[in-house]
C-alpha cells in the first residue's frame, strides 16, 4: 500500500490530502486514523476519498473514518456533507445495503445464567431468525402492506404488535425517516423485499450474544446510564439492513443517475460509481424518497428480529421479556443520507450528510437525542469481528468536526476472496467453540469470509475514534454465541 506523498499529518489521529493531489478537488480530504491504521488502508481509500472531494456542493472536507477501506463509489467509512441547494446526492455515498445498522439489546441475565443455555439459545435463534442469501421472514404481508412498512418503519411494527413504544424512542429518528414515498420505488424492489422482514441476510450480518465483563468497562458511570448495571451482564447485538429491497433501490437509481448525471446536468465524476444528481432535481428528490423507504424497511427488519429474540429468550428462561430486562440500548443506522443542522462556518445550517459505513455520533445536549441520553451523548455501536468483540461508545462534542459522525465497525483488512483462501469455515467453527464462542452459520464459505484476521483490530479503531474526539469508549462486549448469515 502506498500512502500519498502529499498527505499531511495534522495530528497523531488526523491526516489531510490537499486539493493539489488531484485535478477537480474542491475541498481537501481528511482521514481519521492512527499511523498504524493509516498504513493498513488500501490504495482505493485514498483514490475514492479524493474523488468524493470533487463532488459539486461538498462542504469543508471529504472524510474517511478509522475503519476505512475500499467500497463502491465512496470508501467504506466515507462521509461527505453537501449544500442542499448547490450540491448533489449520490447513491455511491450511501451504499447498496441502505440503513445497514446495529441494534443493542439488554438483558438482566449474567454469564453464569446464560452459559449453560448458550447452545440452545443460538440453535433456537438460528431457526427463528432466518439468515443467508435469499432468506425469507415469518411476517407474511402483501406487497401493498409492505409499501406501508416502507413508509412507516418501526411505527408499523408498533401498530402490529412487534414493538414496545420505548423501542421507537431508542431508535435513531424514532425508527422512521419522514418523507418516504413508495411511488418512487420500483415493483422489482418491492418484489425483492416484501417477504424479507425479520431476516439477517448474509455477508457481514450477524446476531451475537455478548458479555460485558467488568475488566472491559471503560466508563462505569455512563455504562450504568446505558443500562449495564451488573458484572458479566449479557446483551444481544445484531447487524443487518434493508436486504434485497435496499439493494434494488440503489441499483435502480444508480442506473438512472448514470444516464442523467452528465447528459442532463453536466456533472462529470472521476468514477462512474459516484454518479449523482442535484439534490433538488426531480431525480435527486425521487431517490431521496426511495432511499428513505429502504431506511424504514431496515428499521422494521431489525425491530421484527428483536421481537423474535425476545420470544426466544422468554421461552428458554421461562420469564417475560420485561422480567428479563430486554430493553433496547439503541439502534444506529449506517449507509444513509440525511438533512441535518450543523455548524458550518460558525452558523447553524441545514446540510445533506452522506454516511457510507459510518455512524451518527451526537454529543451531549444535542437535539434529536432521547432524554435518557441528553447528558451522556448518543450510544454508538462499533461492531468488531465475530472472534474479537465489539464496542459500545458514546458520542462526543468533538464529532461536530465530522458533522457528528464516527466509525461503524472494525473494517476489513483483507478481501472476502482472500479470507476464503486462508480459512475454512468448519475448522473455524470448531476453534471458536473451543474458545467459548458457539457459532451457527448459513454458509461455511460465508463464515470463512468473516474470520477475525480478515478485519482490522477493533481496539485500535475504537481507540482512534476516542483520540480524535469522535466517540468515547464505554464497554467492550465479548461474544459467547454468534449467528452468521
């Protein structure tokens, strides 16, 4: 990997590529990373983040988070804010798995109580929460009903008995992006998604039973505020998105934008994967409304999965989900574009923030946070590999410099193809069980792709976000059971 020679070290955790690096750059590109993490980034990160810096209407900088790696259009971990009046919206800055996100759920159980039941829990969850390519869910609805889900998000789940009112309060934007309009969504997208509510999918999606060991608590006061009040408390974390529905929405509009970006609007991009349209154009607004439909489907998908998880734990421990303390900590979205108000040149301004493999990270006191988190800042979830664990963090005021954004995961260190050449799924499963992590998977090949060494060091990524003032480490959660798509 070759770091651009023109890159400038701003601090131990921040690097800048100047506009002189590439013709057409409108703003510098900034990468948040320690030197160790920077050296692990592939060449594609530097090319892609500087291509993003060429997009019309971009504000301040094109950013990449510490977990950055090559993606489609934007790097994974890419962030860009646009002036909604002069700027563009780009599906490559959001991704195919729209609102791929994380949800963390508490229990009042401890490791001693859960460990004897871990095989039964994982096996039952594996049956009750479908995973793998093409999996379908237990929620049987018509295509018209699905359109209502896509416009209502978690509100549909509450109305139909799959949610608690508190779940919506603990979900970003209340589990629904307003302005979703299914008239902007193709029939093919609906066909691909209407039977997938309540499913994990494949790739890096997972459902994990985790433990908060006392030695892994970084901030006891905020940990308690987030609901972790017992030593070795068990929680459930899962990661999934909008499945085939979101993928088709992205595919449809990428095709449309490729045909209008330069021909109709005269926008030239360095990479066709960054095809875009002016935000306030008809095409831009249609995509924004369609993207919100996929965002809402993903919120509903995670909500129904939570409903299933509560059913399984209740059946195995013979107690109600309420008695088991199965409350949400938070649900955070990745892969979105949102209109938000941020300080731009000293003035609070409404801007369009693209987050591609990146997490919103509102600091203490910010509007849009549940009252419970006004003093602590937003819970942030950074998922690690199935072998190493994940982090619960809190948003910090310093994240305003990245439009309140932080990392979303540990980030891949090797390609899926390379991982499959180096690891064997069945062997990996046996080795993990010997180390106290019981795993079920829909695909041995998929399991091999997700081996721990295929990812960057989660401790280094989480530490980098804290050093940079983007998010503060609260608890490191270690896995004891895992379901892989």
